[in-house]
C-alpha cells in the first residue's frame, strides 16, 4: 500500500488552520477539480471531482469522514472514492504545530489503497498526481487563510 | 508400427493419389493478403448495421469483493441510454448459469456473464449499458453506483490449495477446479534403479500472446424472421453455440454465427462467448443490433490469460545420460472461472515424454481457482508449459551430469527407425527424423563453435549463452483427452468438415468448418482443391471465415490445436476427390469413353483417345445443374461434395491411454545471446529454427507460422508477463507496461525446412501453427546458460532485465 507524506507551512494561527480544515464547507471547496460539494454534517461530506491521470480521465465521487479529532493538533480522516473504473481508499493523519506566531506547520501522512484502473496504470502517475493534488489543496488553503 | 495403423496408412496412400505437386507445395500468393495490404480486411468491427447500438461494461475494480448494492437509476436516465442490466437481471433472463466443464465439487461454481453477488477478478463485468452510441454507453457507466465489500484476494496457485486460503467460490468449498493423477509405466522401478535423481521446480508464467484485434461481437436479432445473427471473432463458434442456444432459448437453425477476418487469435479468442451472450440478450430485448468492441485495457485485464503453471519435477537418470522416468507435481492457476479450463489439466498428455524415449511417467496435476482473470488456451495450450518443464529439465540434467545438453538430447530423442512411435500413454508420434533435425539446427547456428568460444568470452567478462530446445506441435487434438479428468464431457475424437462445389459457371466454391484468424486457410484450401480438381487456383473461391448457415461443421469445428492441416485439409481433400470422381463420370458419359481414360487438365477434360475433343468445367456444370437428361442415368444432379474427416481416434482407455493428436510436427530452436553484464539486457546474436511440419502446402504460410510461433515465444520469455499485486490488481494493463516487442527488437529468425509427410493424413501435412512453445524454452535455456557459471538458475519461463541484474549482482556479492 503506497504511503505519501509531506509538510506545509501556512501563515495563520493553529486555531485558524484547524477551524478551516474541520469545516466541510471551507476545506471541501478547496478540493482540486471540484464539481460538486454536498455537506452532510460537520464530519461528513461528499464531493465530485474531475480527475485526469494520463489517459484516465473522468469524474471521481468521494466520501469524506472524520475519524478522530484532537483539536487543534491532530486530525485523522478517511476518504473513499470511486470512478474511472477504480476505487480509492485513503486514510490520512494531519498534525498541526505552531512554529511561530501566525505560522503553522502542517504535517500529513496518507496511506492510499488503489483498486481497478488506477492500480493498473497508477504506478506510472500516482506519485506525481498525489503530490500535485495535495499541493493544490494546500495552496487553496493558504490563499483563503492569508492574513487571517 | 502400433497395431491398427497399417490399414489406415494404406488407405491414405490410396487417397493421396491425386497429389501431383502442381499447386501443393508452391509459394502461391495468399488469397487473404490482397485485401489486407489494401486495408480492406473484413473484421467483425467492420460490420455496420442499420439502427445499431453499443454495449459498454462496468467492471469490478476489486479482484474479490461482495457486491452489496448496485444503483443503476441514474445511468438509466443518461441521455442515449436504452438498457442497463446487472448480474441479478441476467440471472433472471438466463434460466441457468454457464455449465461448468469439470467435476464435483468444482462443478458447483456459479458462472454468469455479469457477476452475481460477488466479483471474483479485477475486470469482471458487474453491469452493462446499451446506448445509441459508444460515448453515451461508456459515459453512463460512471452513473452506476456499486457498493462493494472487499474480500481478501487469492493470487497464488500454491496458496489456493492451503486449507485457510480465501475461497473463490463459496459453493465449491475449496479452490480445486480439477485434479488428476496418472502413472504410465513402472515409475517406481526406474526411480529405484536410477543412478541419480535430479530435482527442480519450474514456473510457467502468466501471459497471453497479443492479438492486434481485441474481442468483438455484433448481435443482430431479426424479429421478423426470428433469427439471431452473431458476427464475432470467436475461434470455435460451435463450442459456445449450445450455451448461446440455451441462454436465448433458441434452436440451432435460428442461430447464425459468422466469423470473418480475425486480427490474430492464439486461443485467447476461444472463451470470449460470455460477452457474445450479453450482446445477444441485449439485441433480443431491444430488437436492435448491438455491437461490443473490447478496449485494449479490457483485453489485457479481463479477456483470457494463458494459465500459470508451477511444476515440481523429478527425473530418474543414469550417469551416462539416459532419462528413464519422470515424476511431476503441477498446479495450474486457472483464475476465477472454468470457462475453457480446466482442459489444460490433461491436454499436456499429448506430449507426456516430450520428444524423448522416457519409459515411465507419473503426473499429478491440479487446476485451481484464484482471483485472477480466467485462463484459456494460449498458443501451445498446455503442451508448451509441459514441454517447457521437460526441456528445462534436460538442461538441468545435463548440467548435473556434466554432459553437453545437445548430447543428452541426441541420446534420448526418439530415433527415426522407431517411427511411428507409441509413447507410454498411447500417443503415436507419426514421423520424422528428430536427431537429424536437431543436428541441422546446431550446424546452422555454429553451435560447437559458439561452445568453444563461450569460455574465452567469459574471460573477457562477456556473458554469452547458448540455448537449445526441441519441440513437437502435437496437432489435430482428440477431444477425448478431456474425458481423462471428466468422463461426463460430451465430446471426444476430432473432426472437421468442408464443402466443395463447382458452381454453374465452372468455378469452385469452398466453405470450411474452421474459423481462421489470419492463418491463410483460404489459400491452402484453394491449393488443395485446385490440385485435386486440376483447375486454376484463381478459379477456386473459399468463403472467408465460418458461417453456421453455410459452413459444414461438427461440434469440434474451429481453429485451435493446430488442427487445420491435419483435420481441415483432409476434409477439403476428400470432398474435392469425391467431386472429381463425379466429374469424371459425367465426362466419360458425355464424351463417350471409359472413366479411366478421362483426363482432367487445367479446368478442361478430354478422353485420352481423342485429346482434340475437349470439354470444360463450365460445360460440365451446365449439364449437372441444368441439362439433366445428359447426365449419366441415375446420377443425382448438381456438383456438391461434402466431407467430414474422421481420424481413427478412440476414447482414452481405463489406463488413460489413447492417441491424443493426429500429427506431431518437429522443431528445433538454437539461440545464441549476449547478456549485458551492466544492464542485463539481452541481445540475440543467432536464432535458428529447423521445422518439419510434414508435407508443406504453401512454404510462405509455413514460414509465416514458424516466425509467428518463434516470435511469440521469444516475446513471452523476455517481454510479456501479466503482473498482479497482492490485492489481485493487474498492475500492467496497458501497452505502456505490458510489453510486446517491436520489429526492431525481434531477431531475424533463420528457418530451415525439413519435410517428412505424416502417414496418417491423406495429404501428409502436419499441424504446426503453435510451434510447441519451443522458443520460450530455448531462450530461457540460453539466458540460464549465460549466467549458470555464476551459480544462477532460472525457475520461470520469463526473465526481465531488472530481475536478472539483481541475480547477477547477488551472485557476484555486489550491492543489489
């Protein structure tokens, strides 16, 4: 099962970042390629996103679920996606550390289980695609939180 | 000569009297090439029908998962969508699942063309959409929501036999698809008296020779005539017709199956019928023609794969290199469903001792279910993996005894003076001088010179490997072989049909029971008809492909098992010979001479006594079809001739003995290659094939087949392999990762022909299209030979540079 991880620096207080990441209407709208967002409750939402990996193109529907919250430090979550002949099962953990005032370091690690076409063809693209999507998500987060 | 054969041989010598060599044996231009080189082939996908709609399939992303729910409501609303069906719908339409060609409890497995309740391999169809155009059908698949509960995947054939392995079919209770255990000869005695026992494990990998054209089906139900017409590229339509008839509740005379040109089929187009059945059901429901064309990824992921086989082999040998007896315990990983398999569990029995005089054999074979794509034949079905084990074992024995591998082979090969040779299990190798064939190949490849230079090259740090393998393409199968594992199976023997007609304009029209997939049946059949009827090759018209409304068929009909030359050609020959006899009677009556004085020559006929007074086929046909009073009294009008060739096959007896193929062609492959010590990339330096496929009907066709078989083996050994991860995901499901060599990577094969006619068929031609997989064993023998001095042995029939490089570095104690 491939594991991905990374760190981001966000210019906002830890509480602000926490508040953003745990608000489905905010974080959901930062999903790359977003076509549709349906919020069920604070801990559950679903999205439809446009995906393009090599010649695999189409829409992926994903369900988000918060598994564990330890505010404002640690968040574990699960995303189950299906589409383009594939299933994606992501379990991720996000940790927040305030490195200085209004500067928060976000460490993330995700275990990704792929089935179907993405598993067959994904080996070739998945690394680049995973980091590209995560970086877009946090770029959006950073922009929305700028100066807050 | 074994009993009961002399009279057959005599009969064929008698029947072979019309062979003059005017057309047979000549490199005449193939009839098929002209349309293909102009891009005018008539493939199933070229069929375009009025009001035709398209089928697309939603496939399981999981290799093993319960299907909890399928919601098709949104897909049904998608613009252009006409029909959406799931496994549960199909279950209601088909009254029963596909019959399982095996024994209990494996027979309890439930197989529908769409998964019911559970998906058992990645790529298994779970739902289908029919729409006005292909785009809408494919797009609507995204609107189907399937809720899965993933289950642990079973991806290893050996693991399948462990008691705690995941169950592929709960109804079966274990993962055994079939099991057989045979003993021929006094194996135990030879293992007692042997000087040495040599042991090895081999692994024949999962691959599938790649056709350019994927699977295609067009089903057209005509409500007015109540006729279902299927255009497809199945290699043996009669194999699935009973299932189609049962699934649709229609009788054979209402089911028309048509094949036309095919873009290759190496057995992997034998079991495409689940898709044909789906298209046919949809056409019947909608009353419109339905087309389905498989994508390349669908083909790689879920068409059919050649079975994977693991074998543990033990050989009892003498110190001077006589191979006395062999024991094998093997496991075939046949994937998720028994859709043609487990036939492979006995088909190897055609070539039990390989080409050698091995006196006794014990074979314990399992076929198992796993969560992988269902297996079906692939070029050299079951015999190629078996010969792989034998030929690899010969190299291992040679190394252990410190004998040159070709010396060992020459010592054990069946000699020409013992032909026809009866193997310990009753197969009858018909003819050939195999030691001479091997010697010719060695000479042409400068074998002994390379052997001498090999040591010098090693000192220079070069890795040169020389690989030799011999093979037989056992051809024209006796279907009774499958009764060795399941005595209840309906088919036995092996037959093929043909129709030859002189039409009222004096031309010849021929239909065949075979379904050629690019193997020039139109050409070779026309050559035989032209030869027997002494007419021009260009005046013989052979119907392209198979049509169950016009072709003469039996339940064995089709193109598989290298069967056209040994079974199809005799049918053509006998039909033409019967027609010739009728024509001679008409000429004798018409010109007023004795039948034995009639001369046929280039479409004309005359009496020996009066060569000036000629008639021709056009005039003869006019009499036969229209001027009936001029026919000999009592003769039936018309110039039709139907023949179905029946070789003397029997069921296997109580000791599982029978002749299981009609002809046994020979080939020897010698490969010299260099392995780059830094990259482990192979470079072929020399590749020689000696081929003896009996009487050659057309050398161009034989040459093409020899090249094709050598290429596909070379490709399997070094390029093609299906790779599954532990979850049962096929990780190379496109041509970016499933490698097929280009022409630029393919060696120039030097082919030398020998020609020893088979005494068991009227024309003497032997089947040879599959080639026995000899190139795989020759290439792997060569790679192992290049690195054996480093202490490396190869288990698998496939080696890629990454793996080999790791082995070389490990052997040298370098960091991997």
